[in-house]
């Protein structure tokens, strides 16, 4: 689940904090990076469990409504949402339950938020259509929750404020983690029952090592990388650059030079996007030009064995390439 996009975000944040804190303990900083990444996986599981918490609230609501209907001899409410097969499967999922038990994570302290969220769902037209639909299938049960998640859980300011209060590590994680929750909903299959696999914390040990190597290279070779920046900024006053710009370019150069299988254009594009997010409005275009110039200069001097448009390839064209 923890992909390279999220890793780059965390490395930028922790590298910047490393210099701001001034403790110069790279081992402690690396442990903080690993812990910060693990908190993103906590959030993934926590958001999955939110769907279960909402469904439990729905059961209580419909049980009250059902008792009232029987007492008044009126039409009894549909229990379809409360008995949604996808969420029943999620509720009993072994991986999720083991994780939540180990981390002692529940939504009990946020019960009022869960109630408000359920009330919003009750008013949604697609929810009302779901209750009336003749399509009584597992896939339809999954689809209504995909719609609910995208409509009411993604881009939800109240939820983001609540999560921020729970953990400072979740400030910038939710947007990325949301995509993995939606991906998980799509991947559920009824036949897998309680053994349905969730996304692992890391897809591979290679991704775990990517985080450590990128962070360490960014710190340990900082002087070398900043020299490349200084050389490429002859027409600029390097000392007047926004400090975040320096950090972002330093990490981008570290990635270019440490990971031969990541194309240069991928690295540049990823860190230009981060500059737009974390630095000044003009940083994106400036960093794009700087990184392009630095990469071309390193290739020309034989220090970077990669290829770029307009430069003769210095790598084996048959080499496997991964982002």
C-alpha cells in the first residue's frame, strides 16, 4: 500500500524536519521516517473500519425503526443497508480485525461523527435508489459503498480535522490513502469470505528499502547534490532560493543518482508536483528547469548513467525500468 508517491512525500517532510530540528541524528530521523510511513497504513485500516462503524450505526437505527413500525403496524423499513454483504465481509475480515485489535483502534470516541455521517448517507439519492433497486447482488452492495466513500469520506473537512486531532502524521496522508481504500473496495470478492486479503503495508521489500535509501542518500550526500544545484544556478542567487526548494531538489537528485531503474522524467515530474504542493507558486517551473539542467550536465559528465531526450543513451535499452 505504501507506494513511492507516499514515500517521496514523507522523505521531503522528514528531510526538511531533519535540517530544521538540527539534531543531526540520521538514525533517529530514519526511524521517524519508517514510523511516519507506518502511520499511513494505520490510517488505511482505520478508514476501512469507518465503513463498519457506519453500518453498525445503521443497524441500531433500523432496529429502532423496525420496532416502531411493528408497534404502529406500519410498513417495516428495509434492512438492506444494514445487511450489506460487502460490509459484513469487511466486518469479519481477519486481517482488518487482527490489525485493529493489535493497534487498539476503534471509532467509539467519534460516535457523534459516525452518526452525522450516517445521516448524510440517509439523505443521498443514490442511497435511496439502492434501497429500492431490484439489483440484489454483492456487486451492487460494493458499488453503493464505493459511491458513499467518494461522496462523503473523501474531501471531507470535518473528517480531516478529526483525523488530524488523532494523529499529526495523518495531515498529508489521507488523499493518497483514500485511493487505496477505494481500490480495496473494488478488489473485494465474495468468494474470499473472511480471508479476503487487504493491501499489505508494502508491496515489496524493495519499496521499504527505497524509503531508507532515498532518505539516507539525500542527507549523506547533501554537499555533493547542493554543489550540482549551485553549478546549475549560475544565473540565480542560490542562497536566495526557498529552503524547501533546495530540499526538494536535493532529494530529486538523490533519487536520480541512487536508483538507476527510475527514469529521469519520472523523478522530475514527481518532485515538481511536490514543489507545487509544499513550496512557493513559482517553485514548480523553476525546479523543473533546474533538475532538467542538472540531469543533462551529470549525464554529459558521465556521472549519471541514464538517458534523456536529445542525449545519446548511456544505459542499456533492454534494462528493465520501473517507476
